[in-house]
């Protein structure tokens, strides 16, 4: 707490909590240049007792500054799965501390670049009615080679994003890096305008499980952020994501992220011809529950190739009813979402952002995989050049 120098001579302020004469000022309010009247306290004890409610004043102030600076530049809140914008923060019974911020205008893609069929109007045409929603495709050698190329590009794009993650960077800036790196490689960012999704990647912070929309919020020391990248190149998609630490992260969050990474690794280790798809969830669920964590049930791994999403569906939780067995030539994702609290989720008013029902943190990792004759090839595997951001891989 800061001692109010002018108050020593004349105490015209009252404590925001108890009404007694106040000589102390909240240092964050001073930094944000907020009115002294709402930031005054008589003692450290009163300040500490008021902190849980008082800190919302800081958030509202920062949000107001963002709105005033950016609304004039076309930055608005997202609604209705990306089809509507508004200048006002939507009303919602928020489950945690995170709030949406305004988003920038949709980024442009150069003419002449090969695009999926939703790029212009936001509506996939081939994917929903394809036979591959019910039949698991066996890829040809030519398709597999294109998948390898595309997945390597996707890996390099995610690595580029990982290199800029630090406190003070906005998730919109991460999206800009993903967008430009994808285009520079000759690809199209698959999420862009997919069912009207407004950005080129997903950025999911803290209690966001998946499909977070990049916006104007600056990452803060202690956050965790998942970046989900999919690239469309030579007619096929490559999909992966990782959860990163922002600055110094608490021990519980470190354990959550590491356990989620291990869940994916353990699931990949069983992939080979003849294994039932349902077994993936059993392996993930066993490891997560042993660590006191829960597995999200609302979102699954999926087939991928010339379609962004297709059969098979691969649940990550135990006792699931996934049908089918793995065969050489199949390509699909495994992407467990692991929560620190309950597994249930809620959807923000933007229609995309899934958050934990209890506001506790969530982490996710994802790879695109190819079933081979003898096992599995991780098409989006880390490269020797990938940034060394996970401590457990450096030992």
C-alpha cells in the first residue's frame, strides 16, 4: 500500500471498507490513475479484507481503456459464433476471473492462395455431407506425403507463436504471427472463417478449455495459454496445439500442464493397427485421475486430411462408446483437455469459447497422427529447432 502524502496534512478521504479516516492508497489504483475516493483505506487489514471485491475496479478500468482506444479502430466484442459484433461487454455469469476483450478485424488472405471452401462465406460445403463423416479413410501414399508437408508447416507455425509468448503480449499478436507465418509458407489458416470463426488460430487462457478467440487482452505473469494451429496446404489440413507458461507459473498449473502433456504421450504410445479407438480415452482418463484431475467430455479428437474434421471421433474420457479399430493409413488427432477441477464446461456468449464450469484452469495438447503398419508416426512432432519451453523435456 502507498502512503498518501497529502493525507498526512489533511484527511479528507474515508476508508472504502469501514468509513474511518484513510491515509493509505491502493498502489494499483495509483498506477491506473483512478479516483482517490474509491482507493483509500485506513489500514492494511481493511485493504486485504476488501481485495476480492476491490480488484474488480482495476479490471473495469483496464477494460474501459481498451474500449476507448480500440473501438474507434474497429475492435469489437464477438457474438453469435463470429457473425455479430458489439461495442459492449456481453452479460454472462462468468465462471472465473477471465473476461473477453475486443477483437480486431478479420485478417486478409492474399489472392491466389489455395483456400478451403469456407474461406469466403464461412460455410463448409463438402465436409458436413461427406461419406468420411461415417467412414474412416485410409490415406493413399500421395495423401500421406501431403499430410507430412502440411503438418511440418503447422509445427513450424506453432513454434513461431511459442517464441513470442511472454507477459504483455496480446493473444491478438499471437494470432498475427500465426496468420503471417502460415501465409508465408503458402498455407491458409484453417480456423479462419470456419463456421464464422473470426481468427486464424485459437488461444485459450487459464480457465478456457478450447476455442478461445484471440483478442486485445495482454497475457499476464502466471497465466497459461494454449495455442491451437491448423494449416491448410496442398489440399489437406495439419492440426496441433500446445499449452505454454507465461512468465512464472504456480506449481499447480505446472503440474496440470505437465500431466496433460503426459496424457497425450501415453495415448500416442498405444496407437497401432488393431487398437480400439475407445482405448485412447481409457489411457488418458487413468493418468489424469491418478493426478486428481478431470477429463473434458464435450470435445474429442477427430479424423483429419482433406477434411478439417471427419471420422473417427476419439473421446478422451474413460468408458466411452467410440466405435472402430485403428488401421494403417488412418490419420487423426488426439487432443486431451484436462481440468484442474470439474470436467464440465460452459460456453461464452461469443459462441466459441468453452470454459470450465468452476472457473479452474484447463490445459490441452494435440498432435496429428498417422497409423503405420508397425505403430504410429507423429506428423506434427517437435523439431530439433522447436523452442525449449517445457522444462521436463530439457532434463
